C-alpha cells in the first residue's frame, strides 16, 4: 500500500466509529430493517435474488448487507480494518452470515478475489475521490466480473466536484483534470456524517474527469452504457440543499440545475 493510501486508511479507521454513531447512517434504523440503498441503484441493478454481487469500497457494510437482504450473495471489499470489523459485527447482528462476507483489500490492487466471477460488481457514493489509480481499479473490476455480468457505478458527478462546497453559488475551487496528483485535505476538517466532529487525520483525494473514468474501463474491454445524470445528490453537497421526500438532496428550486450524480453500467464488449 502506497503512502497516500495508508494516510486514507487511517482517515477511514478514525471516522468509522463516528459514522456508526451518526444520525446520517442511522444504524439503529438499519438494524430495524431499513434498506440503505437508494431508488436509483436499486432500479438500475434490478433483482439480485440468488446473484453473486461484489461491493467495492463497502465502508462498514450497510449497503452490502442491504443487497444481502434483497437476496444477493455478497462480498464487500474495503481497506479499513476498523470498518470491516464493524461490518462483520453488524452481519452477525442481522443474521446474514450465510449471505455476506467481507475482504480487507485495496480495490486498486485486490486482483481476483475468492468467489469470482461475480454477476454484478457494484460501487457507489463517495468512492472515486479515494481512488489513486484508475487503471488498478478497473483491473480489479475486470478480474472479478463474469463474462455475462455488469459493473454498476453511482457517484457524485465529476463536474460537481470542482465547486467550493461551502458556497451555494457555484465557485470553481478544484481542477476538473486533477487526476493522479492528489488534493491534500488537512487535519481538522469536519466529518461529512457528523460536522461537529473534526477529523484528526489528513486525507488525499482525487478529481477524475469522465474521460479518464471511461477510458480506464474501456481499456479493459468494458463498454459503457446506460449513462444517466441527475440534478440532485445523495448528501448535502452545498449549503442550500434540502432533503426531498425521495431521499435525495436538492438545490433550491429557483437555481439552475447542476449535474450532481452520475450512474452508468459497463459490460464486456
């Protein structure tokens, strides 16, 4: 694991207990039966009953276990041992040991995992900024995807990531073409799940343009399709956003829309 990845693993090890206790993740509601998956990804992926699903960058497993509750046989992958220990405990609490297991690995170097190939490889929400090597990430997807399976991706739209999140009026702060050169996030930043908590760890993040994301997958023989962009987000990315009845976060109605989420599938050519 390179030094940037090690720094980020420390960041996630630190915030996992904060996230588990936060209202943002609502673990108590999940244990009472709440499914954490949004309507976008559930509709895009479809029926998972009896299908093998690999969840990359699973954090502490709520979405992974939600897929298991929907009938999938799931493997969650993450590089944070603290997050995975929490995921394994929640798996036992939910009685899902027969349908879910977790693997500690960096998704850019994981290679082919036990249980491969998978019908569905899945990743979503807040994932790409933590990837330092798109080619390695795409190689892991390729190594684990069944020939007749598909990869599904949902995350913040790369264009939305160039703006200063503290300003309701779009102000460009970051380079859309940042790529491999990491953005150094200092210690002391507020946590996204609990803004009252100031994170003691630094972080290294990346902005990847759509062309780079698509090219990394296409270079592995995967064809991008069903690309959809959405004018709302999965978290309050800007201070003017409010949560709608659909569960997503929307900007004020009088403002021109921005592309805040993007989803797509990829299959073998």
